[in-house]
């Protein structure tokens, strides 16, 4: 499924109209160095705010009419192109910004995380997606699979009233940062992600038993559970990024 399903309101895009939220997003981008890329410029509400930063900005939009309209409004340092964001590769060190169409959140996030060169992302997603990706209330399998290479944080909740047309649910502002020092080497990514999937699908009486069934020595598994933290560790979702990396290394015997 490609961005031909993304560009217009009738295909599920809700445009930000709350200037306070837009200004906050622009402020977050201003704090992060590097060229800026916006996936899905839409009506240009965020784009025009980013334009004022005076940095190199590339916008990708599926709707050719909106592309032409926006080109007339931005400065010479801004390039707005018609294209498919699911085929776009952000340049090295880029700060990626996107108000993600809710119904395509998962493929867009997967494409983003598989793109190797960008440094930071400021994303508007469904509220529950933002919470889960940031590990609030417990990490999902997708978060755990990418944690050794990325840091996820929940910035704020965005009410549905901030959009037009108004969606049925609130949104969240999700921040992603590529770790300068990954917890695991990149060449271990495929092996690690398959191992995490096995852990999440395994059954057992508690996380210690589940980890043991997936190659983690009992002593290390028990130590992960005993570590001081804000909530008890009973399930895979309760493990933190460093826990996953430690458990995987021990399961591999390294």
C-alpha cells in the first residue's frame, strides 16, 4: 500500500489547525540539527512553520495540486516534491516530521525505522500508538524489536479538536531518536528481532521462565527481574531497552 492512499482528506488525512500544536512541533524540530524532511505536507500548515526556520527543507506530498500551491508559498531553501513517502529515503542526519494518516501508521513506521540515515523524527500519530511505541504502560513487540537502535519518547497528547476534519480519537506526539551508540550491532538486527518475536509468543509462568525457554541463563533472567525500577517485571512488555539487549546477548552466549 503506497502513499496514493495518503494525500487527501478523503483518504483519511486529518490536517492540523491548532497553531499552538504546530508551533510546538516547529520548536521541537528547531532543537534538532540537520536538514528537515516532511512526509505528507498536505495543506502546508506545518511546512510553513518549518520554512521560517531557514533550514534546508524537503517536503513529499502525493497530491500534485497541493504541491503546486505550496511551492508558491515557500522560500528558495524549500523543495516540495510529488511522491510516495513509502518509497522515500530521508538524507543523512535528517529530522523527519510527519502528521501520519492514522490508517497507515504501521507501514509508515516500519518504513521509517528501516531507513538507515536519518537522526530524529517528530511524528503525529494516534494517541494509543504514541503511548505504545514510547513504552508507556509496557512495550509492544515492535518497540522492543527496534529499541537497541532507537529511543522512543511520548511528548504530549493532541486533542482531536486540533484537526480538521476532526478524527474520532486523540493523537499523540511521538519522538524518535537514532542512538549514537546502539545497544547491539546493526548486523545483529535480523537475528535479534526474530528472537524478540519468539519471546513475545512464548508461554511460561512469568518472564524468568519465558526468557529461560529462549536461551537466557536463569541467573541473568532473575537479575533482570530484581532490578530496581518503577514497576514490577512480570511480562515481556515490562522489560526495558537495556534489558532486551542484555537478555539477547546472554542468549547468544556473548
